[in-house]
């Protein structure tokens, strides 16, 4: 039964990629930004129209859109995402390198915010209306209203500029190459961006978990548990945990998109050379192959998260297991 | 074993526009159960009766206010004492299967109830198995989830949960709702069995007929208060019932040919005197003056000025 | 007779809070209308001043009053965020309910739409759409509105699907009630609290994403002082210690978003007191 589930999901992924690819291509084509102009940039005045035409031809921009799409789609199917106009490297390798840098940042932030958020949500829900609950709620509501990049800026000002505890930018000390930087140095540079993402990412899951905990504590089974002599702590940890954890885990997996988005902003503030920063560059400087490549890559990334969320839901909730028959 | 005097339960809630409103759901409730007795609390379907069970366990929501005297085994039932006794000496058989966590297996939940009632970790598996077989549930049912249980099985599991320990007072909240006659009789049989082993059973229900099959005493509940306490045998003939409401209930039974329906009696804070004046044939001037107290009459009690 | 504000009952307190929030928002809009243009005035003699008596939020490197710039920027940010969030939330509710109640085909289609909408990270999609629109306010609004409904739709759909396995829904269906009727009378009252929580968390998201877009440089021209733009500009001066350039506009944004939270929560308490227990 699991294989059927997987096959369905894989087909979905393929269809999804097809849809996203088409959509992005259409969007990119309707942009008033002329990729040649964007590429040439400041040198526009010095380049003659003939030279511009040569560039356009090299990129196949003189062909009609449908044909361009066909070529691009065909290439994509074989794994060739084209060449980035900014870096003059294959798109795939640009993405690969930058992603590895971003990965550690996102992984650290995701785990931290997930674990802390769930814990705080449980505590807040179990101790509803106490000072502790109000405090946690205040923190979560504040963070939900705070832009990620601003948090980054504040942390930067406090810890890097004023106190000098952390570096001001980048993934490793400027001047060193990637291979020369040690693990500790990388970690050091990772701290503030990861902290930024965690602080903000906690909000949603805390509030959601709190809501679910409160609901659970008011449910029939919680009342019955209390009638049997169970304490509030007992109800939370021995009975309601699964009921609360399930939506929480689902939410956390489904939030990979927001995580990536946060990474884009955080990397911008800290000049962290990850995939997020590259996305911005691609968008501003009109590097269409790279932009499209990143869109597709991030699609797969987010898909994995959603897939896990669905999978876990079906795995854990016995009612859905029986109902769909997808997993026995 | 259990002695309730003048119990009242009030709720504060917020209505649309955040207006504060206090409703009195139960007022002047009197009840006594002795060990080995099945006391049925009968009344119309409504929030009042089930709340009694929750009040006795001290698990009413935060916006509830309870007043009155409750004595358990001779000593007052304070909140502190309650939190020690819950699940151990007083147990609840809830009304519906939603009282079980849908994500946990049934056996796990019964085992937890056993642990909470004081059974050691070592003895729990055997106790649970014993409880299951006592109620004729196969061993494999313990691995099932609540939604897989049929109505009758659910009822048996809930009963097992309450009786897996050594509770002396069992509160059964609507044990026959939604069950077919055979299963209902079976469920009641379990309760009778429990009483016969020396426990006290409080049976809360709206279904008089089935209740009378196993009850020793009956408390009739209406408009938030006790109107009559009678023995089960009093219901066999018309003459013994004292309160007009009880008589109306009795008349309405299918066996007694569905005689007459009664206008619903409401008691608000503005009511002075007995709310049942309009349907009573003993009514006179004194009935309109004040609310009648619960008086002894024969081997029962009745809330009437003329008892 | 003195009135102790803490002694007022919950109802009055809630209404006062709501009133307070509305006054605050009116003040922002009024302030922007009255005072906003001051932010364009450059005065090189008053450059780089920290917050003081004459300039509550300090001045920037061109001597422009940060308070005026912030107020005007705030107004622009709020307008964009509100418009986009409202569109998104309504779409989400309709799609979520439809998916869970109108049969398999609709469910599959809506789920599919959600999948596509959520397939890329918000910000990536925002960047893509902004790029497609060539930037500017229009691009930002469209981008934000078109990318925020999927998450909420999913939540509502999941919640309603869990409701469907409950007894009283099956009963209603057996009694012959149409899916639309069930949707309106059974699902809606359960879903509305979830919807409200979702909408509340959507306002700040929309405003913040819009600010994020402009911060990254996709939104408006650098001449309109939208909050994101202000903050992007201030990045250059962070290391020189001109903290007020970043703190003030950011704080204004945070406080506005939080005020929406407070406003929303209190209105919800007024309408659906079951979410309150005292």
C-alpha cells in the first residue's frame, strides 16, 4: 500500500513541476524587463544594437515563446537547466553550491524553532491564562508581527556592531576561501542568521500548538481523564500528546516554504552567500535561467516537506488510515 | 455512602456582545445512596443531570459555582479530598465513546485508568485482562482504536474503565442512551452486578422504564431540583407516587398507555411558590406562598407542602 | 466618583481596546495625510541627528525627518498589506470549504491548486510575480494576494475533513441535507474560529511580506518611503551606529501588525465568546 502512495506522490511531483515550470515561464516572459538589457546593465550605452542582437541570438531570445519553452522544457527534462547569466556557470552547479551553504542555516533554525515552539505551545496551553501563558503568548504574537529582516538587523546591531561578539557578514571570514574556513568559523557566522530565523519561526508553531493543547484539554477525553484522577500534566503528556503533536509536526513540515523565504531575507541582511541571496540577485539582475532554476529547485524542496506532512498524518491518525485504505 | 444536601450549580457565561449572565442549573438537590444500592436519578434530557456527575467529581468547568453539602462515607467532600478520591473511590462511566481518546488504543486507555486508581504497574496488565474478560471483550479489542468499537462494545469498554479499580461509588451517566433494548439491559445488568458486590451506583438517566429494571431507589429531578425520592416498588402502582410530576411521568409510560402530556415546568428566579401548582390536585393557597421543602413521607421524600 | 479601569467588566474593556486600536489606525492615516509630505524635505544642516526633541525619530543622511517618513511609509505599507490579505483570506475560506464538502473532483482540484500555489516558497513566488509585473506597487499587491491563500485553505480543509468523520455530520447527510446546507450550518461555525486565527496571522504576514519585497528591492522606487525601502536604505548606515534609522520604522511596523492582532482577538471575543472561558 505504501508503494501506491509513493507512486501517486511521484506522479504528483512531476505534474507539479510541469505546472510550475509552465507558470514561471509564462510569468517571466510577460515581464517588461528585457533580459539582454538587464545583463548588459550599465554598459548599455557602450554596446551597439548589433552586439545586443548577438547576445539575444545566443540565448535563443529571437525565437517565438512557445518554441523557447519547448527547448527549455526539453533541456530541463534531461537535467540541463541552462547557464546562469550572472555567474556564467551552469545553473545546476550554482544552485548546488549555494544550497549547501543555506542548508545548515535552515536545518539549524528549523529544528530549534520546531522543538522550542512545540514545547512553549504545550506549556502555554497547559497553563492557560497564567502569567507564563501570557508571556509566551505575548512573545509569539510579537514575533509573528515582526519582519525577519528587521530582527536580523537588530541582532546585527546589538551583537555584531555594539558588542562585537559575532561577525557582521558572510558565511566565513572574508578573505578566506570556502575550503580554508574551519567548522567553528562557519558556525560562528551561522549563529546570528540561524538565531534570527528561529526567533521568528517559533511564533506560528507556538500559537498553533497552544491552541491545540487548549482544545485537547477541553475535549471529552480530557474531562474523562480528569475524572479518573489524571492531573493536567498527566493529561498533556500521557493522553493528549499525540493529538497535539500530529498537527504540530504537520505544520512544521509544511512550513519549509516560509523557512526558505526567511532565509532569503536573513541572508540578505547578513550577506550570507546562500541560495536565498542568489535568488534576489537573479531576480534583480534579470538572470532568467537561474531564476527559473531556483523556482524549480525550491519547488522540489517544498514538495518534500509537504509530502512528509501528508505521510505522517496518514501514518499516525488511525481514522484516516482506515478511511483512505492507502496505508493499512 | 453518599449524602448530598441542598446542592446548587451555577454557571457564568458570556453572551453575544460579552454580556455576563449567570444561570442556575441545579438548585436544592438532595440525594442519598447507601452501599449496595442503585439510585436512579430521573429527569428530562438536559444539562442538569449530567452535571451532577461532574460536580461530584469536581471536574466542572471553571465558570461553574457549586454550593451545598456533600458527604462521602460520612466525611465532607472537599476539593482536596476529591482530587485524592477521583478515579480511586469514585469512578465515572461516561455517556459516550468520545470520552476515549481517538488516537490511543483502547487497552492503553483502560490500563491508564487502572494505574490512576492505584493499581501497581506490575498488576495492571492482569487487571485489565480481567476487566475485559469480565465484560466479555476479546483480548484483541485492547489493541483497537475507539472508532472501531460498536455501540455495545464501547459501552462495555467504558464500564470496564470505571470498574478496573476498586471504586466504591460508581456514577453512570446515561448508560443506555443510543443502545438497543438487549444491549441496554446488559449494561444495566452490569450496574446491578456492581451494586450487588457492595458498591453504590448512581444511575443518571432520562429513561425511567429501563432504570426501574435495576434501581432500588429513584430520585425524580425536575426544574433543577429534587421533587421526589421514592423506592422502585412505589412505581408498581399508581397510588404510591406522591408528586404530580412523578405521576405524570408514570402515566406517560408506554405500559400505562401514554396518558397525558405535561406542559414543561420552568422555574426561574422570579417564581414564588411551587412551580407545579397548575398540574397538582392538592393545590391550595399555601402553595403560592413559598417554595416547598423536601419532606419525608412514608419511605420516601417529596417536595410538597402537603406531605 | 473615580472609575478604576481595572474594575470594568470584560465587555467594556474589550470595547475600549477595540476603540483604541481603531483610533490608532485613524491617527496613522490622519498623520500621514497631514504630516507625511514633510518627509520629502531635505535639510542638510540637520543631517544624521539621533532622536531628540525636534525630531522624535531622528533624521537621515539627507536631513529628512524620520518620523514623517515613517508615518507615510507606514500608511503605504498598511494599505498594501490589508488589501492583499483580505483577498487571500476570502479565497482560502471558499476553496477550503469547497474542497472538503463538494465531492472528490472539487477536492482534488482545490488540493492541486494549493499544491501549485504552495509549491514554491512564498518569497520566491513573490519575487517571480514581482519580476513578471516589472516591480512597483501593483506588482507587490498582486504578488502578495496571489500567494497567501494556499496555507489557510489547507488548514481549513484538514479541519473540516476531521469534522466529516464525526457522527453528527454523517447523520445530517443521512437525513438528506445537501452538502451546501451541511457546509453552512455545521462546518462554518466550527471553521470560523480557525478562519479567524488564520486571518489574524495573515495580516501581519501580508504586511511583512510586502515590506520584505520592497526591502529586497523589488517593490517601489527608492523615492517612496515604504517601510521596507526605509529599512533597506538604513542597512548602509547600520555599522556606523545610526540605529534610529532602522529601529524606528521597524518598530512602527511591528506595532501596527501587533495592533491588528489585538484588534482581531478582541473582536473575536466579542462575537464568539465560546473561545473565552472564565
